[in-house]
C-alpha cells in the first residue's frame, strides 16, 4: 500500500512539473542575454583582444592536393 501511494504521488508531481515547464515562457531579452553569455563562455580561452584584432589570428596555410587518380586510371585502361 505504501509503494502504491508513493508511486501515485511521484507520478502526480512529475505530471504537474511537466505542465509547469510546458507553460513556462522566457522573455526574449533573457534569450539574448543567455546567447551572449554562451558566446563569451565558449570563446573565453581565446581572449578578448581577438575580437578587436581578428587578422592576427588568421593563418595563411596553403592547402594542396595530396591525392592522385593517375594509378587508378592506368588500372582501368589495362583492363580493357
């Protein structure tokens, strides 16, 4: 009997909590502030000066092609 009563109370609390969360609406300024906080927190290790000097962090690495299909073309020609 005690476990039945406990499970009913827990289910009631979960249902009421779900309904409360469903009706809970945050205003837009809180969303904006939360987004700004997440942006600052995720870029905290880069430092604040990178916001004002972005050209100092750019790299001029040249990307070159490393794969070649010459061997596979030769294999296709030899099968004919």
